């Protein structure tokens, strides 16, 4: 019988790992917090995105591309098991530019990635004329875009629902509105996750996918867990007929018709509140890209916290002091969901074919400090 595993954290990252382990034959319990917790999975932009990822870290670009390439299969499998369509649209995406020099500099970074990986890492430089053929409502200040043919987006709330339903259908346990306070090992070496209400959950293996909560729980298992919050603010408009052909890292039209606008970055601790100055800046940039948005009603806005490591890349680590305990942390949980569902279980089980994730270990931070 496969080991019993506890996943701490029921966001997209934790659910993706749980789904993969259940398919591999594990007994899985997911322990998840409440609605008042900091929850990146319910406030993110919903991108399945390769463009701009790992431009100075080829191993991250390669890992991201593996995940992006498996996303259609993931969406189909989740729909088959859960009956929920996550609304994946993977028809490419834009990286808009207002300066030709900046766009060419970005293209040079892509060429460096191609050289480093020895691959056909996908990108095309589109001048304004080519872009207008696809997006005729583009603003006059946009000089062009870099087009990523493999980029796309999903409905993140439907994805979370699909994952949770699939976990239950496959026989997993999902315990919600709970807080893990302590993690220890008993005399038999099994992990004991103790909740604030005194309840305990035992398992052979434990995977910490607790987002920002890993900073507190991680050291109990020998991890550094150097994760910090970064706020992003998001706006969403009234529902409109289809106006945008493709998503970008700044603007996308969701499956329900609203246009979602964002991509701010603020280091303000655990403050999730949206603010007028950032909202105004986001709106101004969006109008410069699509001028019709100036006449479009905004219906809501929110702030949410990303989970950021010191270099912005994921952390995959097995504890040296607590064998069978793992840390999985990233800020691109949607994009990497397919890799976490299909490839991470091989790593967690130490299969011969498992992906080499050594470059994502916490050891890289120790090397930086040395």
C-alpha cells in the first residue's frame, strides 16, 4: 500500500499535489484554512503563462513550459472527473510594449533563453501593424507586442472547484476551515499535524503547500521557508460581449464577459486592501492599451497576496532532518498546476523518472548568503 500523505494547504498548489498523489494510489488528507486566510488561489489573475517566465533562469523557463504543455490534458481530465469546465483558453498571449527599444531588449532575452535551452522556445515579435490585425482596438501608444503562442488563461475559481471535487471523487479527504499549529513526529516516525482545536491528523508523509503559512510551519520541519507576501491589485469591469481576442499579462477578458486588469506589485506586508492610487495607475495603463475601457464601468476591485521567494522562483525541498516531509511553494500555482499534478508525484515518490528539481532547492539561498 502506498504511504498515507497529508497536504497542508488546500489552494491550487496543494490541490494539484493531492490530485497527483491520489492518482498514484496514495491515501490523501488535505488540511485547509478558512475564508479569512490570505488566499492567493482566490485572488489571482488566472493565467497559464510561459511568456516572461525564467528569462534570467532557463531551468525555470523549461519547467514552466513542461507544465504549460500539459495543461490541455489537465483541463480535460478535471472536467471528466469533476464535471466542471475550468474554461481554459490557450490560443496565445501578448506582452505589450510602448517602446521599441524595450521590446527589442525583451526579444533579446528570449533569444538568450533559446540558446541556453537549445530549444525553439516560442515567441514572435509583432509590430504595430501585425498586432492591429489581431486586436484592432489597440491604443495608439502601443508600438507592438511579443506574442507567446502557448500562453492562455482559465477561470481560477472554477479550477479550484474542479480540483476539490476531483479530490473527493478520488477518495481523498478535504478538511476545511482548520489551522495547523504544530507538526511533530511520533515514536513510529509518522507525522502528526495538530490543529489549533486540538485535533490531530497522522500520516507517513507530509507535504507543506501552505503558501505564506509555510514561513511559520516550515522551520518545524527543518525548512527555511523564506517566503514573503507581495500584494497585487486587480480590477474587473462590467460584463461585455467578446472584445479581446487573447489575454495578456495585464488584461484579459474572462469567460463570463468581464475584463480583468492588474499586475501591480507592492511590498506592503500582509495588507490586502486595494488603494485608489494603484487602482488609478492600473486603469490608466489599461486605457492606454485598449482606449474603449475609458467608457467601461468598473464593478469591483480587490487586493491579494502573492507568495514570493527571495529570487521569485519556486521552492521544492525534501527535509534533511525530517525524511518524508516536503516543501512546495511558488507564486505561479495556476501555470504550474499541470506539472504539480503530473510530475511532482514522481519526485515525491523518488521514482527513477522523476524530474530533476535540485536547482529549485532551498540550498540556492544558502549559496547566496555564503
